[in-house]
C-alpha cells in the first residue's frame, strides 16, 4: 500500500517533465501507474492486510493503513477509472493545452490521494488525505483559471468541502477521545456511545455529506462542471464525490444504530435524490444534466449504504460500482460530443445518432444502466435496493413505506432524464436534416472512443455476471449485522416479486414523465419554494464579508494603542473573572529566595519605570534591555545556566535589532505628538502586571503533586542520552514543538525581509568588489583589518572597533561551534550556538558595514534558512524511514585513536538545522534592517540631487 502511494507521488512529480517530452501522449505511460496498482488490488482481493508505522504516537498520528473488502472495492474504482481517464486525456487535450503538465500531475496525485483515503485506518491520516483531495480538486476544477466561471466553481467547491472537512475533523477528535482510539477498525469493533459520541457522528456526517454533494451542500457539484470533462468523468463520477459515500459505508457497521445517524442520512439522501432528479429535467446542457443526475444518484447511494442493513449495503455497493462505470462513460461521451460538434446544448443537436452510431450505442448502453434497465448492472443494483428497503427490519413499517416511495419517485426521475439525455443528444427532433453543429462535426478517433465503450460494455458484462459481482461485493455487506431477511444475492432474475413490479412501475413512469415533461416544465414556480442554494451561498459570503468588515472596523480602527489596549484589557478581565468565579485556591507567595534576587528585582523595576519616562529612544531601549538581562541573572541564580545563556544572547540580539531600526528614527520622542491620556495607560500596565503575577501565584498553588521537572533529568539522560535537560527537551522529547517554532521563525524572517526588500527578495549580500570605487579604496590603504571598512565614511569609521572585531570574530565563531557540540550535555545547543554566531556577524557588520557582511557570508540568507529547515525536517523523515517514530533519536558510539570514546546522538542533526536557521535569521535581519536601509540612505542624496527640490514641514 505504501509502495502504491509513493509510486503515485513520484509519477506526479515527473508528470510535467514527461508531458514536456511527449506532449499529450504522456498520459499513456502515466496511466500505467494506477493500472499497475489495480493489478495489486486484484491479486490481493479477498485478503485483509494492515500496515502500522509509528510516526507521532503521542499525537495519535501513526500511519495506520488497512486493506479490506470495502477498501478493495473503492480502490478498484479509483485506480481502474483513473487509469482509463488518463488514457482518455491523451486524446481529449491537444499538445498546446496550457498547463497540461501540471494538470497531469494533479490527476495522478489525486488517484494516489484517493487510494490513501480509502485505505487509511487512522482518522487523522484519513483527514489528511481527505483535505489533499480537496486541494487537488480545487486545482483541477479551476484548470481554466483565465475563466471567471472556473475560478468561481473551484472556490465554491473548496469552501464548501473544506468547511465540511473542518466539522468532520472535530467529530474525529471527539470520537478519538471518547472511544480511546483514532483507529477506525478499533472504533467499529467497540463503538462509543452517549450524547457526545452522537454529536461527533453528526459532525462526521456533515463532512461526508458535503463531500458527496448532499442537500443542502449539493450546489457546488453542478458548478464544478466548469472543469475539463476528464475531471468530471473522474472526480465527479468515480473518485472525489465517492469519498463521502465511502466514509458513510465505512462507519455504518459501527454507528448506523446511533440516534442521529439514520434520520440524518436517509432524510437528506432522499431529498437529494428527488431534488437532483427534478433539476436534471430542467437543464439543457448535457454536462449539467449529468451533474444533477450525479447529485441525485449520490443521494440514493448515501441512503442505501447508510441504512445499516446487510442487503441495503450490498445493493449500495453494487450501485456504487455501476454508477462509476456508467457516469464516467456518459461524461466522456459528452466530452466527445463537445469536441466533435463544438456544443453541449441539446437544443443545438439533431441527427447525431445517425452521424455517430457507435457513440450513440455507447451512450444508450451507459444510460440504460443509469436508468436501471436489464440486463445492465444498474438494474441488478436497483432491484436489490428496492428489495432491501422493502424487507429491512431496521426501519419501522411506516418509515419503510415512505423511504420506498421516495426511492421509486427518484428512480422515475432517473429514467426520465436518462431518456431526455439520449433523445436530446442523438434524436432527430422532427428535423429533416442534421443541425449545423452536427453537420459540421468531425469523427472521433478510435482511442478517444475506446474508454467510454469499455466502460459501457463493463456495465453490461457485470450485469450478466451478477453472481460473480455478488461474490466480490458480499464480503463488505457481511460486516453489517444480519436481519431476518438478510439472505439476498445479486442476480438478473429473482422471479416475479415486489421489486420486479416496482421496476416496471419505475420504467413506465419514467417514460411517461419524459413525454409529459414539456407540460410539467411550464408549471415552473416564479420563486422556488425551497430557495436557490447557489444564491444562498452568495448571500452567506456577502453576509460574512459584511460582518467581518464591521467587526474589523469596530475592533481595529488603525490605532495601535487602541488595538493593544483591547488585547490587554481582555488579558486582565477574562482570567480575573474566571479566577474569582471558578477557584478557591489561596495565594502563598515568597517574594524572594535570597537578597541577591531582591537586589536584581529592584534593578529590573527601576529600569522598567525609567523606560516609561525616558525621552531618548536609544536610552529607553537600553533600559528595557536591563529588565531582560536581570531575568537572565535570576535564571543563573536559580540553577538554569542554559536558560540564562539563551536569555543573554537573545536580549543582546534584540537590542541590536532595536538599534538598527531606531537609527532611522528621530533620537528624541516628540511629546507633542502623543495621543491620549497617560494615566489610563499606566493603570492598564499596572493591572496587566498584577494579573500576570496573580495568575502565576495561582498556578504555583494549584500544584497538588510533585512537579514533572523533578523527573526531567532522568528522562533526558535515559530517553534523550543527554544531561542538558533544556536542549534534550528542544531537540528530542518536544522536538515537534521546536520544528513548528523554527518553521514560524523562518516564515517571519522571510516576511520581514520581503517587506523591506519589496521587489527582489533573494540574492547574497553585496561584496566589496560590487561597491563603486572599490579599487580606489583598496589602493589607498596599506593595512586593511576589514575589507569593507575602507568603504565606510571616515567620519563613521572606528579603527579600534575594526581591530577588535578582527581579533575576536574567530573566537566567537569557535565559541558558537563549541556551544553547538556541547549543548546536549552542557549549557549551549543549536539555538545558543546560532545566536553566538549571529552576534559575531552583527559585530562584523557594525565594524565593516554592509559590504563586509557580504565578504563574511557570501551566501544568500534564504539558502541558509532553507538548508536548516531541510536538516530539521529531514531528521524527522529519516527516523520514519528507519521504522522509528518521527524525530526519535538514535545513539552512535565509537572509539577513535587520540579522541577516545565518542558518543553522538542523531538529534544533533536536528540541532544543526536550528543552528543554521538562527544564523540565517540574523543574516536576514542584518541584510534587511541593516544593509538594505544603508543602501537606501546612500542612494537618497543622489536621487535628491537629480530631482526637484523637496520641502518638508
């Protein structure tokens, strides 16, 4: 199973290159990937296989996959239809189709994502594949991005299915917590009960029904017909929309008897069947008729697989297979009609059956299966569905009658729009000659016709081989509880019974409805009694936009003080009210452990108070830094040298960044431009300080057992093979947190630099050779301590600083490397080492200027950041490929001459990524807030000299 996923991933990556080399014929070799995967599915049919890979056990994110009867059915459809659709694409598109390589990659990736979805046994992994199909469908539906209709349809499908997916995720989490496991197989073996599990089931159903376009979330599917026809033939007939049907079928054995299940599934499913069938009778676009027909059929399928009886499940799976074949074939037929005639409007088609008899025969065969006519598979499944609902004991008799009546009514509509589709596309329509579109059509090639012909013939062959289909599909239906009448088997002939007479009624009623549809169509409502779902969607978006603008206008008026005040007031009020109402814990405080702490605290308080009244910006920043350094001293006094070291380094680097920014601002704060009263701000600041202090006191007193910190030294040594608790926590025990934090750090660094650079973000810093007049500067100086120093204005140059930097820079870099290697057992680590190297770069920049920075590190900061992320994320993937949980560490021990016994933990490679990201971040800050601003200041006088005189007030 994992091999199939990797094969599709590799094929998706290579697809653009193959398309560039072979053009549209590249779809033929690409189709071999799902075809080979289908061979594996067929060879393993009837077996149960599972795969378990530990990834993040603490987060229940293990890779659990399971191949069983249901997964085999869905995998065969996904891979088989997917392979045929790729073959169809080789003749549907032309070589000059824009973005054809990307389209091919997305189609192959979608097949792999759907296979991962139907074989996932972990709900969180299933959700990952679920959203991957959402993203890929968004890209495929919006393939014609230059068209407004395609962009709207893609966005609509994305928003609806993503919203449903988020609800489903919440339901998965609740089920996992209530049931004690996120593995679907374990939940189905022992389903959780209670009201909370009922809520979770409803949330999961919201996600499933939104994916399968069930009322009231059905409107996105007809709009998605703006996609190319191969997308409709695959995603909207055999793949994406089947994901919701699959999930309902997967969970039905365990949750069909839960309170909200049947009333939700059956009510919405039957309403969808009727509404979709009615809308199909009113459409004139052949593709739109099929789209509304798909909505109707999906409602029918969801009703059957969600009933929770063995016979209904068998009939449902039969119709799932039949629907995939006949609907994919019909979509392809419509695609051929569109290609050869240039239109899909049935009002512009006449005598097409005479001009294209083979195409007409294929369409009739597929439509006959859709209408449920014998001897096609659609008839076998439809008759099984009628029999299953009529005899089921999971529904009360009155409910059974209502459900059966709704299915008969929906089936009559299906027969009617099937006849309308065939006659509208291929009939003569009382015209003596072909319509202009048909008269000017060109013939379709044999390979173009091959795929829909094969699918239509497959529906016929499967109907004739109903007993074989019964043996293939029954293993899934047996997973549901057996009722009193659960002995139904698929066959073409069951004798004269209720199901047969209902089938006759359906066919006769459908034909009659078709002939009467013109009269019925005149009875249109001026305003739909149920409203227009598409307009409701637009109204909802407009309401959300209006609400967001009003909320933003109320809370964010562009005033930074107001925004900060809103945040701080919330910070004060919310915890205070909850503490007063919800706890009776007393407060017991020891103000200090030693007189030194008291003295350091007084210095910090004095620095903070002085910063509030200081008018000089630089002096205020330094005073704020005093509080940070004081915090580092307290860490050191309490036995946390690692935290103290990191605090000192971070505070120093922060001061440097402040200075880089403040040097472009006036030195003094202009009190005349201050806004608002100072007293409320002072009171708010005092309230925030008191709130944080009180919360800390409550948190300390709420502890009822020994703190976990007492166990950390042993855990760090035995689990992480290190003595430095802080570093082991960062790179081993809580490495996932660190990976997330450094990713955010990288994004923030890239964002800040992009805002400053504005136009061209990437590239290495300028070197001395790039500076104007570099040769003259080099020749005029005999002794050069720093090469970039010769390019600094002599008024701002400090020879002492240059000499000092030249002497201590190597020492600082060696110290940073020492911190990096010693961090696992002593104070240091990748973060501290990176900060030390960053400070060395800061010193080099301050002494030698922006050209010296380029001489020191002639590498683009973005490349350093990317390399660091590769090391950190690569460590996670390496552990996974070795069969261990992601980011787990291994210990390597070796004895070398002279060096002796060396013990190294693989987490050092993760720490190396942290080191590089910190260095890259500092380099990015120096380039953007330092070198970039320097360059703008240097070029400003030149621009002013050549332009008009500017007067400022």
